[in-house]
C-alpha cells in the first residue's frame, strides 16, 4: 500500500472550540480566523504574491477524528440525518484519509518577526486544526457555477430566529470591547440550527457550545433559539 | 511535529505518461481518465449518491516529485518563468506536502464485480497518480466566480496552431479505431504550448511527448506546432 506522511505546515486559530456548531461548509458565517504558518514554512518568501488572490484553499486534517477511522457510508445532515450516502459522496469527517477542504476569503497576509499569519474570513475550522496545504483559488479552474450539487444544491437555509436572555445580553455588553463580533457570530451560528438532525424541539433540552473563551447555553422552541447564558469556558 | 500518514484510496489511469505536456490546470483539455478505487475502498456503498453530482474534487499526490522535496519559491509558467512567487501562492508540484487538487467532471460511476471506477473528464493527472480523497463539488461553497485570481486571472490562451505531417496523419488514420480521440487530444495539448517558458522558437529543436502508448515527436516554428511522427512508446 502506498503511504504518504504529510505534516502540518500551519495551525488554525479560530473561535470554534468544539466541533458542535461549526458551520458545515465554509462561507456560511462571517467569522475571522488566523492561519499561523509553522517553521520552517513561516517565511515571507513562501507566501510571496499570495495577497494578490482574494481567496485560498486550505487542505486540512480533521484532527479530532483521526483515531476514529472511516465509515463507508454517512448520514448527511442535509438529508435529514436518516438517509445514507457513500463517504466519497459527502464532505463528512470520517474519511479514509481525514482530509478537509475549504475555500476561504483571504483578508490579510501578515509577515513579521513573529512569523507568517494569514487572516481569513468564513473558515469552518476548529481551533487548532492542522493545515497540510495552502493554495491560491484559481477562479478559471476552480469556479464551476454550472455544477450540479446533488443532494446539497444550495446553501442551507437559516432556520431559527435567535434571541438573548437578559443575562446573556448583559454579558454581551460587558464583552463588547474584547469580543465585538460575538453577538453577530452567535446569531449566525444558531440561525443555522446546529442541533443534530434527529433532535426534535424539546424546550427543556439545554445545549452548550464553546466559542472563543465562552460556553454558550441555549434552548430551542417553536423555531426560536434562546441564548440563556454566556459563561466563561472552564479551563481544560 | 504533527505527521499524518495518508494512503492511496484510488489510482488514476490517464493518457498522460509523463509530466511534460500535462495541462497545468484541470478543465483545459477534453480528455477522459479513469479513477480506480483500491481495496478496501472499492465498494459500491462508498460512492452511493455520488452520481448525482456533476463534478468532483480529486486530492492527489504529485508522486513523481515526492522525493525531490519542496522549494520556498517557484517560477510560474504564467509569469513567463522568470518571476518568483511563494510556493503557497502557486499550484506548483514541489510543495512541503506534495498534494494536488483538481475539480473534474464526473462522467460515470461504474460499480461491478471488478470494483469501482469513476470516469472523469478534464483531469490534468499523470497516469498512475495516487488519489488520497474524492469529494463532491458543492457549487454553493466551492464556486466563487467573483474571486480575484492574482497572476492567473483567466485560463491560458491557446498559443499554437497544430498541423500533422503526412506520416503522423497516416498513423492517426491507422489508430482511429483504437484511439478515436487521439488527434483531438494532441491538437488541444500542443495548442497550449507545453514547452518550458524559457524556450524560444528553434525549428531545429525536437520535442517528445508520451501519450497513451505513443511517443509524439513535434517541432515548433512561427507559432505552428508540427507533429512529425507518432511512434509506439518503447516498453519500460
């Protein structure tokens, strides 16, 4: 069998501290992340000319599931979670090689004495994700607007309205200076309904979600997600 | 350092028997290739539902250059071969992890007792290329027609007219039954001018190119590529 040892060339720093609630494709949520190049690749010359491209490809490893192995079929959330398709007909994480692929907007290329960092918008990547390749997005080869997207022809609809409890709203005000985008990010994420497809509404059921340094607690009823509290994330 | 051992899940069968003359991005040339899934992944259930997508991503290994290592900068043919950009600002082969990425048209999914094969159109892949992942192309996430393509904003122009010598034309007639697409493929490949960017026209200079089971010999002068002969490829 042919094996190829790939190494991390960069690490993602993102507000997503757990897999739950990460949007299932890039570009669905306006969120900023940082791609930090690792030595010996964190040299300005390795990214020379990259800033003239508006978007880049990140090839990354689903590092949270590396040890769990692959499954020949998966149940995509887009099919309601109760229909199986082949793993190669999906973008699911439990793949023979746990490789992910995301096109993201390149906001800035920063090179200084600390190294090389790419600021990107719209990534759907867990904090700490190892990146194995960075490539420019070439619209003439990569953009195929006429492609037929099978069971996922369009972006998923936003499905929930989002409201904040008084307690949660007060925390947002307190954190406004340090986390100016927090309220908007929470609204966008919860509107996409991060609950597993097989969960029906149960207003008693509480959900937690780790974002930046916070644990978000919310409930869902009648098409409305209510953010109950935004609490400090317990240290690991 | 984080290392991830990836394995080949499929092998490409294509008419391109050497790197020279492979188009530098997918979709530039109308050519058919086959992606043969390898055991234990060559099961119909692993590709269930894939046929409803018109295009797929192939993540593959530039296996011809694995041992040659990476270079921090490269000279893209699109910049005339005399300007350097960072390896991460290019799609060049000599990358820290020699990963390639191509969107190709999915023509057919064949599952039978011999295994699973995907027939694809437009691949820019060497015969024998190891594939490490197959994913559906999702137009809503992957197609970004407004993206700015830096130094490669559009597909390269065709640059050469192509003519066949009497000898070469006779071979095409002989091979018409076994290789009906050969003449068209040769015309498309040579029109893109596969010569290195630093080669100027020298009508005395002969070029060879391995395609299917043939060695193509051609010369270039005054914007015209002349196919001198189409000979059987010597056995390895």
